[in-house]
């Protein structure tokens, strides 16, 4: 797959589909794109979350691509056709309480974690991931992919998990899109914006 020219950053959702495939291979394009040392760091953090999370946080039933796993209001506002017939120059990267970062086609299990929620023993997951280097991991991914444009559609709690990622990026335009004062009511608008980028390949 060619490197994308546009990468869109979005949050996961609390609402997640159940089930999935138990015999499909795992897809992890985020880790595959990282330098070896950064890949190992992300893998270690993911293992820590997996093993220390409260019992039942990760549900059995197999894997689904991330864009099909998440089912919150933002995702429900993205038509299936926008995903299936997306412009070839676009990738969507999702901030995830379980995995840190997942690309939209990467496979994930059903899970109960959220960047926006406190989870024993981690505290609030967005702070936990931030303090353990998620901004640097995202920066390393973007430096590896070298898109022309990053469209940051993260909500507040999720943006906090990667705060500072753009500081050292070179020759990558970062465009942050906010919906001031709307809170959760912004989710359908975020979804509509993502759908337009997927379909037309431009912000």
C-alpha cells in the first residue's frame, strides 16, 4: 500500500461492536511503520495495558478492522461507502486506550477501555499514554509515513494523549479542527468531515 498523503487523527469510541473473526491474521500497520526501537516501546506499553487492565476489559470473540469496531456517534455518521471506496491517498489513525494508536484497517478486539476514562491501575488513560511517550510514537509514525497533511480531528481528551506530537515535525502541515462549545454534539460533524476527506482525499 502506498504511503498516504493525508492522515486524519480521530478518537476511538466508547461504543464498540462485539464479535469478529477468530481466524483472520492480525493487522498492525502502525507498528510495521515504526523504527524498531519505537515499535518495541509501543509493544511494551500495549502489553502493560493488556495485562494490567481490569478483568473483562478485553472481550473474547475475535478481531475486526478498527473502522468497523468503533460505533459511536462520530463513526455512525461515516457512511460505509466512505470507508470502502476511500481515496487511496488517505489514512485514518485512531487514538486507542488499548492500543495507543491503530490505523483504520488494523484489527482490534472488542474492549472496554477509553482514553477519556479513569481505569485502575492506570488512572486516566490519556494521561497514562501521554506520560509514557505516545506523542513521540505518533511523531515517529508520521515521520516514517511523511504525509503532506495531518488533519487533527481528535476530541479534547484524546488530543491530550498525544499533546506535543507536532512540535518537531518537518515538512508536514498539521491542521487542527475544533468545534468550540459543542462538546459531544460535535461528534456527527466530526464524522461528516472524516467522510468527506475519505471520499475526496482533501481536507
